[in-house]
C-alpha cells in the first residue's frame, strides 16, 4: 500500500452526478453516530489561509487535498471527512463502506414531505448551514425545497444499475455517477428545487426566482453551485443548477468571488 497526496484532476467527460429520477425509494437512514460539540467546532475551523499577496495563491493546509492509497488496484480516498474533499469522475474512489459519522436530517422543507429517508440527510455542519440558507430565503420571499442529499454507495449502485437497465451502460454513464464517485456520498451536497420548477431537477430551474436567488446567495451560507454552466470541461459534469455543495463560508466566498469551480480553487491553492 502506498500513500500520497494527489493534485486536483480536471475531468474531461461531460457526465452528470445526479440522477434526475432519484426522487423516491430510498431507505431510511438512522442517525446513530453524532460527533460531539468539539468536533463541530473543529469542522467550522476548516478554512483556507489568506491568499499570497504576491500571486494570489491560496495557502491551504495539505490535509484538505485528497489523500489516496492504492487498494486492490484502485485508488481510494482516505481523508473522507475532509470538508473540501474533491469527488468527481477523475478523482479516486470513496470507500464503498463510507458513511459520514454525523448525518442529521435538516429542518427544512422537502419535496417528498416528512418522509424520513436516506436522501433527507446531510453531514451536521452542512445541514445547519442549509437550515440557515432556507430560513433567509423564506424571509426574502423565496421558498426552497430540498430534494436529494446523502446517498450511500449501495443506493448509488442501485441508481446506476437502474439507468443501465433502462438505457444500456454506455448511455448510463452519461447520466449517473459511477458508485464511489458521487459527491452525494460525502453528505455535503444537496439537490434543491422549487414549486416554480415543479419540484424537479431540471435545467430550467436556473431561470426561476429560486434558482437565481441560490446562485447569488448560496455562498453566504457556505454552499457553492458545484457544476456551473460553461465549466463543464473543468468539472467533468454537465450543468446542474440544482446541485449545491457545502465547503464552508470562507471557501465558498473565495470560489464565488473568483467565479471558480472547486477544481479551480484547488488549482489556485498551495499546500502548506
């Protein structure tokens, strides 16, 4: 086994990470493993250093870069609780048995109502930030609906296989992330919609008042639009105006102000 830190790899395949049909049928996720208050405080300290005054490079602790080991011929991410974990089609795999230890169900409005199911969960830090974002949106007359958050490796396998059965493997990989390379497994991503989009995950969400509000305000709560339009060759994914990823407020602010993707953030980051 060898351990090393890999740089950010830019995906070249235009593949989507979210299944547009993944709206029902997920198992209830038990919340048996909460981290203590001190751990949450530590999570909140996960933020980049200031940019270098000379060249604008972000000084970033090396622990925020993916740390990978080779296992049975496959590269597997080891620091899976890294708040800035990079998961895409070109990254190493998340462990098949990885389940975030502090999954909670945020107190927000869901497209499927009060059903207590797997996809209604997020890592606690992301869940609390989502609650604040939804609350502020409501104050401003914007009603958001959470659609799909955490997705286990097992569930992702089911979603992927369903797509294979329906369209064949070649077409399936164009629409659904391969198990182990779905950002949803980290518990840091939430798909969001609105009644104006019929609660669907569709590209037209971008032009709704809710989609516009999210695009302009999500960074204030630590979320980024993970797969923006025009960045497909960088992210390796098709444009998804509904998919928001938690990275913490400071990192989200940097990414938003520079019009970066998470990949570009790491391109401009120096490990220290």
